[in-house]
C-alpha cells in the first residue's frame, strides 16, 4: 500500500493562498498610498520594511512607538461576520496612543493570526487597516500573516498592530507640563471603541441582539490624530490621555504628576445611549468608569485661558467639554458628584 506523502498543505497551512493574500495587500496598498509616496520604499517581498526618515523635516526629532490589539471585540466581528471596520479599530488603538505624547504617526505594521486563511475575510480586514492608516495619515509599510491550525480554530483570528510616530523634542507632550488649576477637557468617544468587550459579551449571552446593539457594538474606534496634532502645533496641550483599558479613572491619572490631583466632576460626563444600556445590566458606577470610556475617548489637560481657542479646532460632534480641573493635593484623584445615567 502506497503511503501518502506529508505536506505543509495537508497540515492545514496553504502557502499558495497566503501568497495570493500578500499580492492583494501589495496591489491594494500601492493604490491606496500611491507608489511614489516620497517616504515609502519598495517593501513588498522584503524581510524588513523601509521608511525614508531623511525626508521628514522635524528639528530635534524623537521617535515614539506603540503596539496594541483589538481584544475580544474580534469575537463579535466573527459573530456578526463584519470585518471591514475591525482594522480601523486596530490602527486607532495604536495611533491614538502615539498622539498622547504629541507624535505624528509615520507608519504602521500589522500581525494577523488565523486558523485558516479566508481571502474575502482577510481582504476586508486589511481594507479596514488601510482606511485607518489613511485617516491618521500614516502608511501601512508591512506586516505578517500567520496561518496557525491547531492554535486557532478554523474561523478564529487575532490582530496586533505596531505604529511609529515622530515629534520634535520641543513639542513633546509630557505630564510634567501640567500645572495647578489646569482644565481637563473631554473629547467624546464614538461609542465603546475597543475596550470592555469581555464584560459586554458576558451580558450578551442572555440578550437578544437587536439592530441598535449590533450597530453600536461594531462602531470603529474614533481616530483623534488630526484634532490633537493641530493643538500640538499651536502648543495648546499640556498633557493628554487616550481612554482605553482601565477607563477614565486609570488613564487620566497616568497623565498627571504625583504632586497634583485630578478632580473629575462625574455629573458633567455626557453619557451615550450604549453606556446607559450597559449600566442597566447591574454594573455599579465605579465598575463602569474603570471598564468603559462612558462617552469620553480622549482627554486633554490645558491652560484655562486656552479653552475657547481649543474648541474652535473641533467639529460639533467631537467638541471637547470641561469635566474637571487640576489641584495640589496628596490624593491621586477626587471624584465629584455622581454620573448621570
């Protein structure tokens, strides 16, 4: 009896399909970013991605790097078979971290791990990644796709992103620039963004998912790059915070030095409908505030004399509003009043 020869394909890894996907990324990226982009060199097929820093005109430059993922929002992406926005989430989670320090995003790389490559699904994911890059004015320079049968079941996948940005040393945002009596401004979120989804999914096990929920749950994370960088250019931001895992309480305190206190007036928070829905599911106020953004995607700490000027840089939907101030105290944070659900 003739034995069947073993092969990589029979083990569950299809190199031919992966090559087709790589070619798609190459052609789609060239179209999206224009091959003659002055910063982008020919990266397709190389072992490393190249980016020409000589053409970046920044005095006394500092590079800033971030990496992040999308978390268990991926499970809902699979559940709803909606893959065209999850890539925007991936880019947003990284570039929104870059701008906390005033850095302009330069380039982005992705890592996609799957049980089995589904070309339609993967193409939609990458289209979302490229859209996120275009919104934040950075370039997808490379990445990695890993087909891993046995580690991931057939339909499961994971995403990770890596971004690099640049900022002039004089424009670097640092918590040491925060002063007593500075104002804390909240910039509205676009909904849940990409945090707290393990708790959300636990609640959904006992719920019927209607059109409202499906729409809210899959809204891509808001990208704040263009707003914040305009403020950085005008030197209007003393410190800032991207409100992600840990919610408002844990993230805002990271952006203030130890000798100063964050005073938050919870009654000022403009709570969106999706958070009011979650609150009704027997979650206490503190748990809500440390798990979800509760309607605030980004915070900036600014001089009180600059508030009106700062507001002029935003469109109506994302116009920042005052939720607190900085004072001198030994306490890390003071929570004032109650949130209005």
